[in-house]
């Protein structure tokens, strides 16, 4: 069933809200990581390979970031599809994704069936599954 204009508006505000929260989180993380990298972490463990610990944490944070950035990009793209059309339609089979799934995952680009198939085919560590 296609989305009603009211459902679309509801999903759009979910998307914008989540996007703004995520962007704020990323800015905060960036500040925190800089502080950790150039001070606290290296300073706390001065005797045991402190540099590698600091760089390990930096790497972990970067993995976090890229997940968050992927999500941010997905939300931006979803917002654009709402504006330009094509939102809520599965990119693989062309059927409607459905309001309930979109409410849980507003940036979803696939219906449940295609998503399940996609995850089986492309399952890998850290792969975002929208
Ligand atoms: Zn589909």
C-alpha cells in the first residue's frame, strides 16, 4: 500500500530528526576523539605501548564514524527521495516498502523480502543494512 501524504510527512520528520541528532553526535565524537588522541589516552598508559593503544582507539572510532556517516548519507538520500519522488518504493522489486518498516527504518531502500535476500547475499562484517 502506498504511503498517504500524512504518513510521508511523519516519516520525513523522523528522518530529519534522526539526521540532526546523528550530525550533532558526530560533531561531539569528533571533539572527543581529538581530545583522546592528543592527551588523555596516551597519557594514561605511559609504559605499555601507549601509542598503539591510542591509535587503536582512533581506528575504532573511525569505524564508528563511517557507520554513522553511512547512516547520515542514507537519511539525506531518503529525505531527497521524499522531495523528489521515489520514497517508500523498493529499489529492487519496485513494490511499496510499507509504512511500518519505514517507521522503524526510515532510510530503508528495500522491502523486507529484498532486504532479507540482500543480507544473505552480501552479508559481511560491518555492512550497513538499511
Ligand atoms: Zn523489494
